């Protein structure tokens, strides 16, 4: 079933919307949650909550790209769940590693105007990357995939994945410095 048909099921308040969403995007959403949480039970709970959030938010929203819409919901839920598990000393997953990698490349911003500027720069940066590098970068820093998973997916050696990410982070850091953003 295509995205438009699934979104239409949500608009019609048909319970088939959830099963269609699960059938089409269940594995994708589960991989996002599992990459962050590294616990199958927590990931399952996160996915169920994401289906509920989708049900509650469509309508009024009519997402153009359902995969991105659902992926963002799952990612945010998993990050919140992860923060709760760290507070309870149950942490794990790729999140600490990914954040460590990015701390030297991306500033911490708190004010909305600065966040919007940073988002615009990040979008420009991502658009400037070769497609394969962009997919690896997003796989690591948006989907929290492990370096080993990325190497297998792209048929690369681990060192090539690490070097590609390092070069991309360095390029991002240079761009941010050029734009006057302090790291």
C-alpha cells in the first residue's frame, strides 16, 4: 500500500491504518528505535507509542513523506526513552558514541534563532555531500547505526566508514566556522 493510501486510512479513522503502517514501515521504525535503545522490549514499546502518536496526529497533519514523519516520531520517542533509561542507569546503544563524535563538530545552541540558523546550515551541508556520503552520515547521526552496520550495508571496510564520517564532520565544522558559529 502506498503512503497516500495509508494516510487516507488515518483520515478515515480506519484501524487498518496501523496495520498498513506496520506492514510497510515496521522494520524501518524498529531499526531506528533499536539503534538508539539497544533493547528489543523498549524498542517494541517505542514503536507502539509511535503508532498511537501517528493515530493522534493524522489528522490534522497530512504528511507528504510518511516514512520521514514516522521516523521522526520514533526517533524522538526513543531518545526520550533513552534519556529516562540513562537516568535509571540502564543506558547503552549508539547514542553516547554518536554524541561523542559530534561534540567537536556541532555547537550546543539553546536559543530558537540560533537553532534555525544551524538547521539551515545543516540542510545546506547535507545537500552539498555526495549522495553516498550523505546516506552514511545520516545513517550514523540520525538513525544511530553502528559503524559495523554501515560498513556491511555499503560493502565498505570499517576504516572507510570511519574516514568518510571524519571527513564529513571536519567539513561540517569548517562550514560552521565559516558561517561564524563557534563550536
